[in-house]
């Protein structure tokens, strides 16, 4: 056991460095770091007068070596590995980097990373309304929290390093925190919902998931149902938060959980519109050759496949399309799929199935005719 307070303090500093998986310390480097910390804390350093550098190093290293030996003996019994060499000198570290004699505070870099994670969470439009997020950020900046000690660097740099696309003017984003808590606590909710151009109505549902798509937040859940529309566990609604007037927790009604991982269901669609009755469909897309790099690096869907050279030749002959490369995806067709294809104009064409292609052509013809009538007027 250490015989004085100074030895205990040295053991604490050595423990932090020997369990540091990001840095490597030789005996001389351990001496310098320990003395730096002892001096900053107002304790006597080891090794004597540094004006005689060789004597100081020899004497100080001897103390460090005895400390390392003490840490390997009872009652500490820490296994220390010194097999690695750095500039010809052994590197000292715990054989198990997850072990530590003392509660190890977060390093400055770890705290900075955690701060950036919190900032990143706050950038998902509306998550900054979570009270717990603000509390956690305040604790991170509190000197007494997260193991902060007198050796930590102080930083006033709070600028964001990662930025996500988000709609800061989106109405209803303040509901995110409340809905998050209701879903977590498995509460039935009443949503006062106002579709565009319609009267406000109340929808009672089991809330399951908050999903963001195209800079808009949606609540996914299953309505409890009524005499006109009975409850169906396989039926889901998606309600945009910006159309919500109010949300109320409903007490006294048991919560029915979703049998499946609801997030997995959305792997079969683009966006948020999911219909159990819509079959999984193979969609063939023709992408302009000059645009294939974009589609290769940003696929339409996780199921996207580029056809082989032989298949490309066959599809070129079948659809009489030149200057295009063919891809396929397997999804449940919905409005979001059509809108995404429309967005790319002539760069992306849906060529199969025929019924979907014809419906899209009819929609485009209707839009074109409307535009022509506006111009003619």
C-alpha cells in the first residue's frame, strides 16, 4: 500500500495513463506527465532538481518504476504490459484497457465528441425541444459532471461540425418531445388533426414510430377504430406533425404494441406511405447514361440493382431506349416513389410495369395540358 498521500495521487495519474487506449507512454513520458499534473495540482514533483537533467530522469524513472511495480502487486493486482517498444523503450499500459483502479473521467476529446453528438441530435428539426437534451448539454458543460477535473482543457468552441438538412420553420415540431415520451411509455394518444382544406378531427391511435422524410416529421401508428372503421393491427396511418393542432394522452385504455418491428416494414417503401395491400413490385428504371454516377452513389432504394451487360442489351432492344442504363428496385409503389421519379425529369424514366407507367404518363399529360392552358390565356 502507498505510505503517503503523494503516492496515492501518483497512482491515480498513472492509472489514467496506463488505461489510455489512445496514447502510448514510456517510463520517461510517464514521469513527465505525472510531474506536470503534480505541479498543476500544487503537489511536490518527483526526481529532484531538473537543472541536473540526467540525474532528474534517472531518479524520477526509478520512482515511476516502483509505482508500476506496486500497481502490479496486492492489493491492486493490475496486469501491466510492457512488450511494445517505442523508440527502443518499453511502452507501459494495462493489459486490459477496459480496467481502471479509479473512476476514469471522460477525456477532453471524448467530451467534445459527446457534445457534437448532442448538437447533431438537436439538428433533427424539433429535437431541440427535448428538455432532457438541454439538461444533458448543461451537465456536459458543468465542471462537476462527467468526471471533469482540473486538468481538462476549457473550450468555448461550440460551433456545429455536422449539419443536417432540416426545416426550422416546420409547424408542429414542438410535439416531437411529447410524442417521444408517449411512445416510450406506451400511451394511447388522441391527435387533433387538420388535413389541408378540411375540418379538425380527433384520431385516437396507438403511436409506434416518429419518422422523418423530406424535411417533414410524421407520426406512424394504428387507429383504435370505431363502428365504421374497425381496428386492424396491420393498418397504419402516417400523420404529419405540421397538421396537428393538439395531442392528448389517453388514460385507462391498454396499449397494444405492434407485433413486428415497424421500422422494418418501411424497408419496402420509399417515404412514409405504407399500404399492406399494395404488393411488392419490381420497378424497372431507365437512367440517362450521364446520370448513372448519381444513381450509383445515391440509390433509389436498398434493393436497387444495375442490370448486367447482356441484360442491358436485351432491355435496350425491348424498350427502344438509347443512351440509358437500366436498373431495378423492388418496392411497394406509392406517391413518394412517383414524386421522386418526376423530380429527375428525363434523367430517370419508369419503363415497367406498364400500368404504373401509363398512370404516370396520364398524370404528366394532365399537368402539361394545364400548363399549356395557363400560357394560352
